[in-house]
C-alpha cells in the first residue's frame, strides 16, 4: 500500500514536470502583443507561425465590424504592421492556416482604433501610401475549439481595378411593331475585368408624353480592343419609341476581383425605323 501511494505521488510529480516542460517549450509568438508586432517589409510577404500559445489582451481590436451577430473571440491573436509606400490594393490571406481565422485591418493605435476592413480567411483593402495599417489575425473559433494552430499568412498586392471606356453610336434603330429600340456602341477596358455590364436609359418626347425605357447587356472579355455592344431598350408601360431624337444615358461598369471601374455617356441619339 505504501509503495502504491508513493508510485501515485511520483506519477503526480512527473505529470507536473511534463506539463511545465511543454509550457516552457511552446512560448507565445513574439507578435502576440501589439508591442511585439511583426513589421512587414517587402510585399509579397509570407509568414508561418505557431499561435497555439498566443493570447488575447485588451489591445485587441473590436470585432463588432466583422458581420457576425455577436462579437467574435480574438483567441490566439497576433499582430502585423504594414506601411505601404504606394497607393495599392492589398490582400492578407490566412485561409491556409490550420484553424478558422479572421483578419482585421485598422489604422490608429491601441485604444484608438479605426477599423478599415474585416474578413474571414482573408482581408482585402485599398491602402494609401504613407498610412500605417495594423493587421490582427485571430482564431474566431468557428472551428469549435483549441487555441490557434499554425498560421500561414500571405500578403500580396492585387492588380489595380479595371477601367472601362464606352462610346454610344449616335443613331439607333427602333422596331415599329414592338416599340423597342436597339442602341449600340463600343467598350474598351484595361485590367481584365471579370465582367463588364452596359446599361442604357432612353427618353423620347411624344407630344405631351414621354416614352422611357431601359436596357442592359454584357460585354464579353472586354479588353484593349474596342468591342461592339448592342442592346434592346424596352419601354415602360406599353408605350413605343418612334423615329426622331431621344436622350440617352449609358453607364458601364467593369469589375475585377475587388473593385469596379465605371464610365458614363450622355448623348442625344436619333432613332430610325428598322429596314
Ligand atoms: Ca495576442
Ligand atoms: Ca480554434
């Protein structure tokens, strides 16, 4: 019995030793606190970090802006600082980490934060040269447990937003039977937009009345070579376009991964009956 008891005590002592040993081995990462934040130099930037011992403290950013009904825990939070020297779109991606992550970008300092953007797995923001941005990455606990894991961070510069430039042909046709008009023009883009939409509103006086209609079309693979577009402008409320002048307002938007470029043309066009 005496032997058993002493064995139990030894096991207890050994257990305590093992626990303290593992605590000593996995220290919090240096950028666990704002004071120890990692300053990001050249971009692209990558970092891989064990955050299992990273902690939460009162400097952590508020997660009220993260689009969740309740504030998220900022478990295993770690800090980075980015000071871009050019105006650019930056993306911090932590989606290949071994735990569920949220990233917040803010300007300011602890106690005086101004949140720029918040995102699950990644955050993309428009950065201005000369502004210092603070990035906080943490375990949002959507994974349901454990503190942190292996954080894999990549910061990249995204290409600038696409641009679109449109022209509208000064003559358009109309269909006397349906009363719709067909408006056309060209679109030229930079920056390889994912999609490009063109919409036109057409207004024509008809005696005491005004005939109004709108149409929309997409330009496929808008690039540096002008692409023709054409759309049917259908009138509201069963009225019909007729031959003569009409006021047109055309808008275009070309959207990339994060932002869109736009263009606008206002032009009086002449409607002619379809041959
Ligand atoms: Ca922390
Ligand atoms: Ca977790």
